[in-house]
């Protein structure tokens, strides 16, 4: 059975992810560094992890396997999910793949390097309704791929 892992801190598409998971009968783990409200449902569980860098990522990465789907804006976590054989989807609907994860990691490293020198890199664009729509389509397609194995 497919499990959906949500890197929940600052994730703008949790409600959409719950709806897609319900359609496919998938278990959902909502992983966060603090308590957040989740729907009362037998297949949805909140996992609160200790505060700290990458603690939520480590929890997800240690459990995601082939046939699972990870929702995250964190590129290194997406890379780890792909290594484990899971699908990875960004909240804006970008699907991480073996073909694009290297470029995404490199772009992240360059931006991090520039920030270390005080360069302003701008940050993410505002989240839009089009992003939400792309996410729903991408997550639905990822769930189908995950179920097919």
C-alpha cells in the first residue's frame, strides 16, 4: 500500500494532499517539528519530531520506500526519497525525478553559497492558485505511478 509523507512545516498544500490520499486509500504521515492540526481520520497520523535541522527530513527519509510518495519543498529530502525509490513532489507541482534532481541540488548549492557571501537571492515566489492546481495534478499522477510500482 502507498504511504504519503508530508514534510509539513510551512507546507501550503496539506489539505489537498489529504484529499488525494483519501481518493487512493493511502496512509498519510504528517511530519512536523511542532503540533499542527490534522484531520481526525484512521489513515492520517501526525508525527511530531524534535526541533532541529533535518530531523523531520531524517524521519521521512528513513521510512519512505518504493511505492511511497513524499511531498516536500526540501530538495535534499526529495533526493533521498528518490534514492529510496519513492516519488517526490514539490508543493508547487514540480515533480522531482532522477533527471532533474541533480540540477535542483546544484541550484540550491549555488544559492546557498551566494547567501553565505551576503548576496540576496530573493527567496521563493508567492504561492498561487496555479501552483495549487499543478500540485493536485502532479500528486495524483505520482500516486498512480507509485501504485503501479
